[in-house]
C-alpha cells in the first residue's frame, strides 16, 4: 500500500513541476503586439510595457471582455 501512495505523490509532484515549468515558459514567451488584433490600430507603448502579452488596444479589450460576459453593445 505504501508503494501506491509513494507513486501517487511522485506523479502529483511531477505534474506540479510540469505545470510550473509551462507557466514560466508562457510568461517569458509572451510578447505584446504592436498593433491591435481586432482593429489594427497601434497599441500604445505604455500599455504594451505594463500589460505583458497584450494583443488588443484598450477599447477592443473592453469590448472583448463585455462579449465574454454576455453583454450587448
């Protein structure tokens, strides 16, 4: 019985390490776009610097979040 618990703990630890490694890789790989993916307008440099990985301008991001919540325009 102890062997099964040990194996389960080892598996859980490996899964945690994998998830953390994947998260760290994602954080360093994120690069902000220079132009909004929805309207093709330039994304302000300040927004790109403070919101790492942003792909939309502020207005399009707000519209996108409202659509996700089910709001209508």
